[in-house]
């Protein structure tokens, strides 16, 4: 192994819905583990540039999605299932029971347009 390899540093970020652990962050991609507490949900949001793919590790994720202003459809994803979120797709992750999921995305972490939020964070 050359000197280019080094131990990665993880960052735990507490959220009102649970927490995330950022386990990879480069100029090209970001890898996260999201833990969503039972009965909690992330904001209903979309991204202008950020693209992400999620992999459900445990639990059943209730994924709310819509291409436009119409009411979202709800898709249930169980452990082992994957979903790709393109820029512009409106989405919300909801956990009726605890859910862990992996997310790999482009590195635009601040690219979040919130449309609705249960925790009083600013919305569009």
C-alpha cells in the first residue's frame, strides 16, 4: 500500500429524526448511513443538483415521491431494496419503525429545497 491510503474519518450528525453518519466525503461523492427513529420522517424535499441512491439496510422505509406538485405516492422499501433519486424528484423518507439506510450521493450536501418539515426547519 502506498502513502496515498489513510484511515477515513466518520462524522456523526444528530438530526431531529435520528442521526446520520457520513463515512465517505470526497469531491465526487458522499456516503452516509441514515438512522431514522420510529415514527419520524425527514423533510419533504428535492434537490436541484444532488443525485442520490439509497439502499435499505434494515426496517421498512416509506418513501413518499412525486415528480411535481401533485400529492406524493408512497412506496414501501424493505431491507435489500434500492431506489435512485434524481435531481428534482420530490421525496420524503418515513420510518414507522426504526430504519437504517445507506445513501450514496453527489457531494452537494447543502442542495436541499424543503417543501414541508415536521420539525420547524425553514421551508421554501
